[in-house]
C-alpha cells in the first residue's frame, strides 16, 4: 500500500429538518388547535482515530463525506427523526486544519478519540411552538438551519517513542528489523526505505516502545533534496532520536563524522524543536571492523564530533549490541514518562 501522509477532504453536515404547519382535525374536537411538530436536527460529521489504518491513501479516492439531513416535522406534534451522524475513520496521529483559513482544528492522538468537524443544522420549529394567547391558530413554522460545509486538510504524523536518523544505507532498516517485527526492505544500496516504518520493541510482557524509521536524510534536504525531509515531521512526537552512523563506509563515501555533521545541519535547518530533542549516537556495522580496532576507530569518530551524549556500538545485521541499546532506551523512556507525570 502506498504511504500517503497528506490529504484534503470535504465534510458536509446534514441540514436541520423543517417544522411543519398542522391542525388537529379530529371528530368531536372543534377548533383543535395547532399540532405541527418540530423537524429533526441534522447529522454532524466526526473524525475518529482508529488503530487499523496507518495511511491517508483512501482519501485520495473518497474525499467527500455527508451526514444525514434531519427529517421534517409531522402533524400530531410528531418531531422529525434526527439525521445520523457520520464518523470518518482516520489514522492515529492525524492533525486536522481548515483548508481555507489554515486554522488547526484538532489532533487525534488516542485510539477512539473523536473530533467534531461539521455541526449538523438545528431543527425548524412547528407551528405549535408559535401558539400564544393572542394567536391561537398560528400559520407559521420555521425552516431548519443548514449544516456546516467545510474543506479540511489532513496531515498524518506518526506516533512513536523513538526515531531513527541517518544517511541512506546507514543501517536504520536493518536495526528496526533486528529489534522488532517490522520488515522494511533491506539491500546493499541506498534509498531502500521510501516511506516511514513503525516497529514495536518488546522488552517483556509489560514493557515496550514504538520505533520509527524514515527515509535517509541527505545533504541539501532542507532545500528539498531527497525524501527524508518530507518525513522528518514523523519524528516530531518522539522522545528520543537515534543517530545511526555507518562506521565503515566505502572509500567513495563521506567519513562517519562528515555524514553525521550533514545530518545535524539539515535537522537544525528544518526545526529547532527537533534539533533540541535528546539524541544518541549509534555506531553501526562494527562487524566490518577488526575486533581489535573497534574501540579506537569508534573513539576517533566520537572525538571528531565532540559527542557528549550516550554512544552505542552495534552490528544490526547480526544483532550485536542491539539488546543493550534497547534496554537503555526502555530505561530512558520510563524515566522520561515519570518526569512528565510528576510535572502534571
């Protein structure tokens, strides 16, 4: 399925039903008076976050959603039936804004969370409502009000605890395959990841977190080069970034430190908020180094970057060091959650 993280839809709430004009016409009850009932309210349109959708691609083919109109009122003071509400299922993490004004309407971040995006019209009043001491037989009823119509922009931002950053072919996809059940494409050439992937890392039955892999970021991404920049927004909700580096690139490629500095520059250009997130260095592909050279080689990269955050040495292809990394991440996220709960 093609990954689509932006779409525009149109929502149309139902109009309110009209009130009716009616009079009692029963045998032996002369001058029975008005008995016109009210109309029913129009149905509203809601968006609801569901778990089994992870892309907005369906909205490319079905983009107009209409709720039901309220039924008109009837005689004998019978109120018209309310129009049925319409619920539009969207992925978790969908942000909704008005297409005309750009106003942010809501952000669906929890399963089952709903958002009213188009209010149904109010019902019209039947002539019974207009009866008074000076007007015993009103010939007046009101129409229902129109339901709201609006165009909406939907933007999906995946919800993950940890995000992977790195140049193409740094081994991000291999890492997420090694630690979760996600199965992104892995090959010995760059740009195998064309859209974000999510994986759930389970430490034990009660402890887990979600990790996100996005297409590699390349030099010039802040100016529109490559794919990674358009997906950087999917890392905006994460609590931790893992900066994955290939410690043994081919001779024609940049050195690990050069690659890292290019990524750091592009992130800072794109968003200060993302650049300020906690970021750990993951030195990948140590299996391509001689065992006796691993520590010195990795330390040289750390020194060149003047890196002062946590550093982990792994080989995602065979799982070396990944267990220790995942446990450290779990401890960090749990501490982060405790700190957040104490501040509430």
